[in-house]
C-alpha cells in the first residue's frame, strides 16, 4: 500500500519535470514585434540564431560587419521565469557578449519571451515582450 501511495505521489512530480525538458525549446519560433516578423531558432546542438526581415544572425557560423561569429545558448529552467543566455562569440578573437532573456511557456508550442540587449536580464514580461510560436516542420 505504501508503494502505491508513493507511486501516485511521484508520477505528477516526474510528469512536471518531463515538461521542463530543454529540448522543448528546440526549433524555430516565430513572433511579431511592432509589425516586424522575426524568429528565434534553437538548434538541438546548442546553437541559436535570430531571423529578422529574412536576415539570419547566429548559428554555428555567420558574418556580421566582416567578422565571423557564432551564437550559442544556454537555458536555466530551474528559475521562474526561465532564463536564457545567448552567447555571441567572435571566432577570430574569442571575444564574447551575452544577451540575457527570459521565457515562460503559455502552451506547449507558445512562449512569452523577453530579451535585453543591455547587460541586465529582464525581470518580467511587459509591452516589449514577444509571443513566439513554434513552427511545425
């Protein structure tokens, strides 16, 4: 009987953790901000990219202002809201800049997303936040 009660108590706990799998972010997520459509792309291998106006910045290797770079991401799902760091690296020098973001799931394929281009992580979702919806393949 004790085992049955333990199983009943633990199943929801593990089900909740399964929903917080980092791969939940993988894929292309599209949203609009001030009538501009853009996307955030999370690759399974840890690379990320932003797509704005058909231009892609990020990924394993890209060129901006004549400099080669790459963009990776890390996700901290232990916090509420979820913290996302986008790490931009200049390949020649190794110099890095981190863009700080937060996210929360609204639905399985829809997230509320806020990004800062300064060195301060957003603490809440406001009028600058964007709703991103995963594009199904």
